[in-house]
């Protein structure tokens, strides 16, 4: 029979996850501010490291925001000359959000700074601790994604 953690162990993990979430949120806010971005603008810009274009719907789904909120953030990033809107020639009802040419250098700098910040944070641990942490975090992400998928399936069955 598989051994399961007791309630106290689970509560400890729950508290650690909550504390990590709070600390990461603070870190993201400070990092975003250093680039004159809001945390949500930073999250949107990070997406453009994987693709140079998105539709509003794709951004809405990936960021879990309303279309109106996505439009507001895109407008702000357009003002900062990081993104632009282009009419989709295949379907004129859809707008494509595109990375501006100068934004590529901005993104490279952002990712270098982001990596450097995490190197600084993690420099005090040895490789064994680093690998254990990487494995634990990967497992945690996998478990959360599986849980999230189950929740989505349950909502579909409940008609929500």
C-alpha cells in the first residue's frame, strides 16, 4: 500500500506554497517596475519570447484575462512602443498583436536580467540542492496541472 503524507505535512507544504506565491508575486512586481511595466504587462511581454504574434483571444486565454483587459494592456504596451496591432488579412474581424522591432532587444534584455536575478537568488545552494529543487518544482507543476485539468473536466460535467 502506498504511504501518504499526514495532515501536518500537507499543511506545511500548503503554507510553503502560499509563502512562495507571495514572495514570487512581490519579486515579479519589483522586477516589472524595474522595466517600467506593470506585472501583467510583464506577463504579456514574456509570452512574446515564444511567438512574435498573438490574437487577442490567444492572449486572453494564456493570461486568463478578459478581452477588455487584454485590450487595455496592449494599448499601454503600444504606447511604450513594444507592441502593435495589425488587422488579420485572412479575417478582418481579428486583430493580431505583434511585437515591435525595438521590443526584441527589450525582451532579450528583460530575459537576461530575469536570468541574472535568479542566478543571484540561487547562488547559495549547491548543485545537489539545485537539482532536487528543480525536480520538486517540476513535480509540483505537473501535479497542479493535472489537478487543474481535473477541475476543468469536473466543471464541464457539472455544466459550468
